[in-house]
C-alpha cells in the first residue's frame, strides 16, 4: 500500500495544531513519550526480591513522535511485581465523536489527555487501545511517524485507508502490521454500516529510526488460534508478520477448561488481555473478562480458562530509562 512521508509543511502543520485534531491518534510530544521504563506496570504488592542490576545491555529505540534515537538499558532483573492483574475498572474509558458516529475507547496505557503514571507503557509496548466504532463511523485521515503499529480486529470489519483511499479490510481475528517510520497518513473505518466494529491497536517502539512506511496483513481462521497461542506478529517467528521492534503478538481462543502456556525468556515480559469471555487463571491468579495481566520474572505463562475466552498477548523486551 502506498504511503507518503510527511513533508516539512505537514510536520509544521502538525506541530502548530498541537499534534493532530483528534484525541484518539495524537502524536505525543517528546515530554509525553520519553517515559521512565521503571513504570513497566502498576505497582502491586507482590515483588520479586531481586535487587536491580547496576549494569545492562544498551539498545537504541525511537519513541513515537521523536526523531532522535533514545537509549535504554535492559537489566537482568527488574524490581517490579511478578504478576499484576488489572481489573476492567482500572482501564480508562472514553467516548469520542468522530466522522459518521462515535468511538468508545478502553485505553490500557496513558494516551492523549489520559495520563496514569502507573501505566505509561510496558517494555516496548507503548499503546494498547481497545476501540469500538459505531456502524459506518470513520477516524478521519491523520498522520503518524516513528511507531510500529499492530491492529487486531476483535469484531465486525475493520478497514484501513491511506490518503488515496487505498488499504485493506480485516475480519474478526485478522491482523495488520504497519511500519510508520518516516511518516504516513491513514484512517480507520468501520467497513459495515449495519454493525459496530471493534479493533485493538497496539503501538510498539521501533528498533530503528526512519524506516520506509509499509502495511501488510494476515487472515486468521478461528481454528488456527483455538487452544494455542498463535503468532500474529514477531521480530523472530517467520509464521507471523515481521515487526521492526523487539516484540511478539499472539492471539488465542481458549475453550472452557483448557490450559495453554507460553515460555518467557530473560529480560522479557508479557501483557495479556482478556478481550472477551473468561474469566481465566494466569499463573494461579484470576483475571476477569475485559481485564488484563502483566507477568515478569517467570519462566512460563500458564493460562487456564474457566469459560470460553478470547485472548491477545504481547511478549516484549523490558527496557528501562537511563
């Protein structure tokens, strides 16, 4: 799909406008995007007893909306909760008028005017927005730059369009990956005028600046993700769409009474969302419908469902600000 880089005039217009004129897709200012990665998750009561390592591997990533590489440390162990369960009430909800209708948003991390210091990001995962558009509603054309975007259709039909109206359609369970890099304009559209559309949009910190914009998508049947974690997007797994960030995204339809697991490597954490159904048990803790959980400092994620459940999992590198 064709996409154009932002011109100097475009960038000036975005800066003058205070990013862009919609709450949902604002390009964060630098002061909003250089988060302290010690805020990897909400501070719960269950901490590991490992001291913070004074040394760590150095990597460079680009924060959304920032054109200068930012350097972070990857520590051997982070002093954060091993598991944190998020009740649905802790996830910010907002209703926004858009073209042709409205959007109901459930924003898991600080975004636009919503700010919660406990939830600014989780490792390389910066945004996890769960949005539902009314029939025929459209997020109007707007710009992004320097982010890796993963869009998952959780219901209805999602349509992505660039400035020429070209793009792809996602059905329930399908996934799309967008490298925004140097910059592009796009819109998100409910492709149906007779039903709502729900989509999850995740932003990840890119592994390098100035990448060429591109869009790709993948059709996924329910049977493929039933009772397993199916790789959708990955920086390593060839079965998933390639992402230029240290991140992997998986989906699962977990039938009642079934159990699945996911290995967790050193320096990595998992953000797991219950999109529907459940509840589920995550390493012995109950996560309610529409809730979420983070897991770090464990060798394996174990999930058992007490009712049919739709799950979305992000496995990310845990990074920490200098």
